[in-house]
């Protein structure tokens, strides 16, 4: 998506640990009009798949998921990363290693909000090693739900997540695909 690539080149900052910061429009300040365009693009890609639920993980996936859900006319469920007193015990769960925090989190989704009749589009801001998406897909499997696709706003294709998920048979679509990234040479798209 040209609009997104231009925005990444303009506003993205490369940090140590292979982290691209896009805090000015996606991860801290949210450019809602811009994310509406992203939501429309995910809808264009998956509109014929009968999506009735978008699944993401807190916190950075929620904005994108909501604006895409507005296009699909479906709800968003976001996996919680910690067990709070108000979530109860009736949950699907899977462990995901956090790329940016370096810790393992147990992702929790209430059994009330995900079940075997759901056709799920998994969305997240980034796809790196695929841990978050894999854990969300595992949660869908536990629930008997169908994963119709996995979408990422930005995929770092030189990390293994996208390939691994595609080999498992998932339809993975990312709107900007980074081929390489370094502070010296900048960002190259596929
Ligand atoms: P994965 O689970 O695919 O290894 O990593 C995806 C998750 O880690 C996303 O939810 C995202 O929040 C975070 N992440 C991975 N790489 C980056 C990055 O380069 N920049 C930012 N801001 N987040 C990232």
C-alpha cells in the first residue's frame, strides 16, 4: 500500500533490536483518518470471506482492528495479556512471546466472545516472528472458530513469522512488506 509505505519512510524510526517505531501514527498517537484507509484496505482484501469477528491483541492492535471492523460491520475481540479480576476463568488461552517486551504473556479470550460459528480475521500492527498471530490462531482452534486470514499493517519479511504462517496454510496479507531495515541503509520494501 503506497500510502503506508510513504508514511513509514516519512515518519518511521529504526530502533535497536530490529524495532521500527511508528508512534506518530500507529502505536502511540493514532492517525484515525489514516487508519480508516488501512481498515478499508483490509476490507477490500477479505470482503468475500464471511468475516464476522476481528481478533487482535491488546494494546497496539486494537486501533487498526476497530477501524477495519467498522468496514466489515463486525465486532472486535482483543486478547488480554494479563488475568484481571474482571475477566473470570471461562477463557481460551495461549502463550505468546512478546517481541517488544521480551516476556511471555498468556493471551486470554473469554469463551463468551469466540466460538465455533465465528469466521475470524486476525489483525495486528506488526508481523515479526509470528508469536502473537500464532497464539491467536491457537485460541481460535481451541474455540473451534475458523481463521479466514491473518493481516498485518507492517510485515518484516526477513523475520520468520509470515513464512511460517503461510506454510501452515493461513492466508497472510500485509499492507507494507519490509525486505530489510537498518539505521545505516534505511528501509527497503519488497
Ligand atoms: P511477533 O509476535 O510477530 O513476533 O511480533 C508482533 C508483535 O510485536 C506486534 O504485536 C507488535 O506490537 C510487536 N512488534 C514486532 N516488531 C515490531 C516493530 O518493529 N515495531 C513495533 N512498534 N512493534 C513490533
